[in-house]
C-alpha cells in the first residue's frame, strides 16, 4: 500500500498507514497528541479522552504481510500521563472473519490459528474498502472509536519551522540561523522532529542537533540532556550525522527552486549504506554517529574479526568511515532514519513535480 491510503466506509474514512516499526508508530501517536492538544478544534476530543478514558489510535499495515496492526495510547489518571498500549494484530480469516492473531508468525500457534479458521485473506488496496467495516465494528466494541483515530486527510501536509544552514543573518558579531517555513508530509515531519520538544511546546520543529538514544529514537540534543542531564555521548546516545545532514538539506527552502532541488538530490546519496552504496532498509547507528545497513556492518565486523588470529581478539575493529575502534560497542537501531527513508520517495517525487513548474517559487 501507499504511505497512507484512505478507505471510505459506511462508518468513516479510514487511513491505513504503511509498515512501520512499533516504536516509530508510538512516536507518531505521542507527537500527535501534543499537537492536537494545542488545536482549538481537536483539544476537546483529547480532553474527553483524558477524563472519560478511551484509545487514541491508528491502523497500519502489519509487518506480517496481509495483516493489520492497531496501536494506541490511553491516559493513565494515576500518573497523569499518556501511555502506549500493547499493539493488537488482526487477521481476516476465511471462516470467522476478523480475529486477533498476536502469535509470532514463525510459531506453531500462529499457523494453527490460521488452519483452524480456514486460512486468511490478505488485506490489499483492492479489498480493504469492503472488509474494513467488519474490523471497525470489532474495534468499536473494544473502545477504539473512529472519532478518536489518527486520520489525516489525503496528502495532508504539516507546516513547521525549519532552520537552514544556508541562510544566515548577522546579529552583532554573531550569526543567527534564519527561520524558514517548510511544508512536510506527516511521516517526514515526525522523522525529523524531536518528540520531547513536541510534547513540551505542542509544536513540531525540525531538529538542529539530532542524537539517538539507546532506544533507537532520535531527539534534539538539548531536549534529551534537559530530561536526562547525566547522559553521556557515545554511552547513552550517539550523534546522528546522516539525519542532521538530511535535515539541513530539507530545511534549505531559502534557496531558489532549482537550488533547493539540487540539495534534495543529495539526500539520495545520504540514504545509501557507506559500505555497499545501496539504499538502507534497516539502518543502524555506529558510536561514530554514522549509519550503516544492519547486514552490511555486521558483515564488515565479521570480516575484520576473521582477519586476526584468536589471540588477537582484542585488536581494534575500525569504523568504516572514521576508523575509530568499534569493537564490542553496540549499534543502535536508527528508527527515525528508517522512517524517513520509507517516506522519502513519494516526497521527493512530489517536490520534483512541484518545484520544476516554471511558475513555482519557494516562500
């Protein structure tokens, strides 16, 4: 399916988001909560959920092909905080319709449930519109009401403040980054903004100095250190060099259209694995701050280990980009970069079409 696809049913217009990591999905939910709390239109709905309970939710494609996953937040009155709920995975069975199947797809339990219900029908763009009402009814019975879902309009874009490294103005003897307006699709915005800053201010802004914590989520450095002052770089978090570079390119809207497209074209190189020069699907972050495809860096480390005798197991293993020793150091899943890479093709194609128009100017 596309990044997000609208299906019009008798009950509601429903969007199915594409495959996403559960952590990335939760990040979107938390960020959306903070944004909607500031909206005069949607803030009553958020307040109602806090007071009366319920789920703030979305539907996405499951990482198991043909199944759908529902993820949600609910408000904990004891802690006065929103919390993530356990994800629910739904399967459209042949004999019993929509049923829950949370089993690992590699287990006997998963296959047994499939066999006991006559097999399952893969949900596609072609059949989702007719099959979704049944799932919505089940969800409604469990407290997942359609009015509380994340359901942006088709191709809805969010305006936010970005900061460009290419346009500065003098302030006394210093320089100040000039704010520019950037229009971004939802998933690009979520990939390039800090959830902590969004929760604090209610506004999603592009990060200036992104760093990634051990949980794989990227934050603005100052926001992360404000929350966790004892955190140390290369121990509790790593700099995210590729994401920072990408943000600088995406935010450079003070340039002329053709110059801006040239910057965006450079992103195509930044989403490549530095070792194999192929597009990354599962990027991980080295302590050096550079990102690599997971399988690629694993093979790199394995090859360096096989190059030395057993007694040399303490010899350094160089980072492919910086040559610093990465032996025994953990690689962090780069969730934000992965989210960006997934959303990038459609965004880039749209920008090429829009900015190539002779009458278009960035403003």
